[in-house]
C-alpha cells in the first residue's frame, strides 16, 4: 500500500500523541524544520503521476494510505484539502484511507458532493483510551461516512467499544501498541478483550502491531521495531469479515 503524505508535521493533542513516531523520526533524521510546522510535500499530487507513456504510475485498484506523517484534518491544511478531495475524485479507480484524531473537524471539511461518503474513501477514527473513545465515537458515528474504521492505537488501557460497535456501521477495529524507546506497555489481555467485543458484535478485527513492550501471561516482552507487525500477525487472532458494498 503506497503511503501518500501530501503534507508533513503535526501537533500533539491527546494522550496517544505523547511519543509520536513522526516527532521521533524527524529527530532521528536531524530535520531542521520543527515537526510542529505543517508544510506541503513534494508528494502532494502523488496519485496523479504518470509514467513516460502517459499511463498512471499507480494503476487502477491501488490503495493509498493517506497522511501518515500528519493528520488529514489538521487546521494548517485547510487551504490544501479541497485539492486532495479533487484528486480522490479524479482517481475514483483507486481507494484511499486516512485516520484522524480530529474527527470533530470532519463535518466542516467535507466536499459539497460528499453525500453519504465517497465509496473509494475509508476513514478511521483513533481512540487510544476510554476517554477519547467516549468523546470521538459519538461524533464519528453521527457523520456521513460510507466506510468507517476504528484505530485503537497506541492502545493505552482496556477500552470498551461495545456501545459503538455494529456490523455494517463499523467495518473493522484495528489495535496496536506503541513503538519507540519510551513506549508505554501494551497488555495483551486488552487486545483479546477488544477482539471478543468485535466477535460478539460481528465486526472485523485486526491486531496490527505489538508495540515495543508487551505484557502477556504475566511476562514482559521487549519486541524490536522490525518484528512488531509480524509478531502481531503470528498471534493469529484477526477476524476477517467480507465487506459488501
């Protein structure tokens, strides 16, 4: 899945942002521009690039992960976002996914032709703890979105999503731990509890990342960054449910 980052930079707004990988990676690369400065990137029009023959560089069916080094709904991007919606319309043969900690801004940012959502756009709402779940989820569910995903990452505590889960409304819940030297530990029992909530509700579930520190069966594990996704996959607890349009 290609990463499409039309802008870079963000601001920390909630508990899940404390050890944000964007700030960490900018520091590691010695970037002179502050991570809090939101700026357009050279990838702004990535899905519209063509090869030497004039064909799309990214063919029909490509799935783009959008704004992984910022937030699609961040305030500084308000003047650029309409161009991104237009690119999504032009490339209706591709699909796009973004997740946000600013879901309360979405309603005012939607394009005029949005209707009940673009069929090629999935939106994920991040809920890292119960307090953020109880604030963001009612807003998320009230909005016209065709494909809704919930991202519980970094998962900071046991989270109860039962009041908000319904098949056909939430398509998937994806859970992950926090990465980095100072990451907060993920308790595996929180993960399996969320899986049980999804199974009971008929919602797909994905354990996408262990994080750096994992507590499981009373033992503490330190998992290197390069193994955090593969170790989560090896748990074999994902629930796949076919999506019907």
